[in-house]
C-alpha cells in the first residue's frame, strides 16, 4: 500500500517529465515602440490544452530593507516563503485582488509559506518600511522567464499550441496574447509593449502603518 501511494504521488511529476521530452526552443524579443530592448519583462507561454503541473515552491527574502528578488514570476499553486534576513522586523502584505494577505511583524521566518493560487499581478509592501515594494506575477503555466538586458527571453516547451504573453511592471492587466504554434524546430517572435497603454497605470501601494498597535517602539 505504501508503494502504491508513492507511485501515485509521482504521477504528476512523471507526466510533466514526459511532456518535456521533445522540448522545442522558443525565443522572444520584447521591445518598446521605438525599438529599444526591454529588460526584466516577463514572457510566458500558456498551453491551449490544459495540463496538470505539480505544485512549486519559491522564496522572496528581505535583505537590507529590500525584497529579493524585486520581481518574481510563479506558477499558480506555488507556496512562497518570506524569510526576513534583516536585523530589523518586517510586516509583509498585499491588497492585490490576486492575493490579499498580511504577515504580522516578525523576524526570522514566518510560521508558514503563503499560497498563491490565483493568476494575476500581486504587489508586495511592508507595513513598516514604505520604500519596500516587490512584484509577483502569478501565471497559469510553468513556461515562463524574464528577459535579460537584450530584451530576449528563451524558453523550452513541448511542441504544441500556446498563447504568448509578455508583462512588465507596473502593468495591471494581462495582455490578450498571441496564439502561436510551436513546432519541433522551435519558434522566434517579437512582442511590443507600449507604456502609453492604459494597462500600464501604476498599481497603488498602501503606505506603511508605523503607528499600528503593537508596533510602537519597534526597531526600524
């Protein structure tokens, strides 16, 4: 019986591994309207046919009163740990529709990770240090990456039909995307992001609340 349970637990991972056997290379160039390459843009491919993927884990640390990394892209269903590596206390929160939560003032490591189970844009802040801001893009696919300084993103995906999308802070809306067919020989695309589009409207970040009960006299 124990071996049967173990085998069942391995099925999702084995299915994903089989799905990746014949991976094709996809290269995407993200640029601004004038043609300049766009660094730190998230590029992701969502399969048209739904595929079950095993849950993932991620870490967003707090170092020198900054979130590290400042930008994260994770698959929906990912549990994120928020360790505090500073020698001051923090209180991580988000009021974003995709994930609203508050980790009360703490040092070290919270008791439990936070589950991000809904796709969308999540803006993180600290109730004590207003300058601390981070972005988490939660997507419904494991096929995602972030562009380098040349604006190029490279992914490996199984051949098939996908919706290609790109995102960059502080975009608040998901693009409609482009339907593409990835063949075994791979695919190359260009995506333009225009900061003048309404979806680039800044997401308001709530100010910190140093006078909250229990925070009086807390080390800053």
